[in-house]
């Protein structure tokens, strides 16, 4: 088998690559899932409030903030978003050492993932909240709702399908960022692909990890799309089942 597939799967014997995959694959899959989920959670802890502030803090927003503060906030978010991730990872190494006392490993890679993803999440949340019906927000104001109540009971529920779509996009982006974190000693499938698959010419390992990353992306996208569609009342109302239910309530048919 080594002689048959050696030309296609690199210089290392195929049997040796298979043995390495068997020993390391599950651990690297877990590290990828673990770092992606944790980085996504922390990115939303930071990015969700920022996105809300970007919308509500505008001069015509429900809770206007000083123009200077909004300009600084937008400037910082734009700067962080404009820095390529590979460069940002290097710039954030001192922060990783300060927080975790190390810059190598799966946990250390989460820090640059969060720093890179939080501004992206803030813009996704901002775009989703801008889709909220202005008439509903004005009605909530007329009823005496506080800004916090408008955000919690009107804007977030109205934008929920779009927020779920944004969450899906952010998770996939963080997954791709995590694969690049191998360049600074991060763990996961990216490390397996770069350090072993590419640098050590174990092409079989490279192909397998790429396929697994594609599968993970497809799973995340499918779940996100399904959840967003279920929560989108515009789609739900258009389904034949919903139409039949509406007709039954009206006494038609």
C-alpha cells in the first residue's frame, strides 16, 4: 500500500500516516471544536453589547451617546477588523502571555481568536439590529418602554433570525481563524494540517484534515440555516402548513 499510494500522499509511508491519524485525530478534532465554541462565546460576550451600542447610541438611536465616544468606538472596531488575522495573532501574543502566562497551545490561541472576532461580531449584530421595524420601535417608545426594554423585548426578538445567521457566519469564520492559529503554536486540526500534513509532507494527513474542516463547516451552516428558518416568521407564514392553519382558524375549507 505504501508503494501504491506513496506518490499521492507524500514521502512518509501511508501506514505511518494512518497510525499517526489514529493516535492524534480525535484529540485534534476536540481541540478544534473546543476552541471554536469557546472563542465564539467570548466573542459574543464582547461583540453583542458593542453591536447594540453601535445602533442604540447613534444620534437618532433610542439611547444616543456622545458623538466623540461613538466615533472612537467605530474607529477601534474598524482598525481591529482591518488587521490581517496572521498579523493580529502575533500582535496579541503579549496579551496571551499576560492572561494565561503562555502563548502556545489551544487555550492561548483563543485570545487572538476573540480579539479578531469580537469586532466582526459587533458589525454582524449591528447589521441585524438595523433590520428591526422602526414602526414597532416607535410604538414601544410611545408605550413608555425604557431603552433596555426596547432592546430586550423588541429589537433582539425581531432580529433573532438574522442574529442566528450572523452567529453561523461568525462561528465558521472563527473555525477558519483557528485553523491558522497553528502558525503560532495553537492546537487543533490546523496544527495537524500545517505541522504534519504540509511541513512534514504527510499529504494524507493534510487531505483528511481539510475534509474534516469542510464537514464541520457544512454541519455548522446546516444547523444555523435550519434554526434561522424556523425562527423567521416570514418564512413560517409562507409554508403550506401555516396557510392551512390560518384557513382553518378563519373557517375556510
